[in-house]
C-alpha cells in the first residue's frame, strides 16, 4: 500500500497541474500535456496511455461528456464543466483519481451545484467505506447525495478495485441495487468514483468508441479517489493528506497504512 500511496501522490500532483491548465482558451490537449509532464518528471508510467488503445494520459470530458473524453483540439470556453481523470503506475502499482471544475465563470448555479454535489457524493462514499460492512453502504451513501441534490448517477458506470491493475474486482456502485455487494475487508484498495448527471442518467458512446455523453445533452461531473482499507482504518491514496481535511466533517480520521 505504501507504493500505491506513492503512485497516488503523483496522480494528485498531475491532477493539480491539469486543473491549473484547464483555463479558458486552452485546449483539452493542453490539459493532458500538463498531466503528462508531471507523470514523466516523477519517473512514473501512465496507466491510461495505451489502455485498450486510449491515446492520452488523461481523460478530459467537457460538459455533456461524462467520462472517457479524448483530449484534443477542443478549445475550453468560459463556463465549461471540465472533468479530468488521470492515473499512474509506480513499481507495478496503480493510482487513479478524477476531479471536476468550471473553467472561468460558471454559466449558472446549476453547474456549480452539479460539480460540488458530485464532490460531496465522493466524500460521502469514502466516509461510508470507513465503517461499511458491505459495499452496499458506499453505494447507498452516494445515491443519497444524488437524490437530495436532484441529480442522477450515470447508469452502468461504476468504481472498481485497484492494485496491480487499474481495474480489478470488485465493482463499486454509485447507486443501490437488489444484488448484495461484497463485504469490505482489510487489504482492499478501491477507486470510488461518482459520476452525476443533471439529466436522466442515461448515456451513449460517441463514434470514437470512448467518449461517454449524457443521452439528453445535460451536463455531468466526475470525481474519484483511490482508497486503501487496512486493519487500522482507511487512507485516501490519491489525496496528499490521506483525506483528513474532508473526512473530518464526518468524524473520521484516516490512518496511513
């Protein structure tokens, strides 16, 4: 887990650089380049680049693009909602995280609400993981935030286990299901990643076979962290403080593995 924490810190740095680059007038390729420079400078490896043929080190999704947006020549405009998803590998161990932001000035209060409440959903899910018996508790906590905010989790897209591969079992749902979810056990490392949509939650995939967009054209946000579960508690691997500042409001103190 300590090596995963190193990978996580690099991902956190890459996302900070990418977020700083996501300004009005920049291209989504500029955002990706900022993340790439951090990963390369740290002598880490991107786990996105080349993954099933993906051509970049990050996914940069804009407005109605929910996840898996391919960086390119698209110019960021004032008020765009930008979601950036990035990962890195250190000594064979993976980190994965995502943030959302608004470039320039928010178009309206709804966009600000969307980005903020998706972030709240992430931390509610992480807080639930700290005391969860099963992953049902995480899914329920995230869905409760979405419902209270009158937003919808993206249907069919979920979080995942992470470790020596970027995507491992178990799935980590963002909404309740009738099927019972796996028990939470020490040694698990999980990527929790709520994707909330202002519309119905239904989606389609563009012709590039990567970019997932909301079916009704409504805007979306995506937040993610990788978290370690161990005998003494949890630690957010992709947050520099292990999640301490955010989890304090839930009465939870993360413990380094």
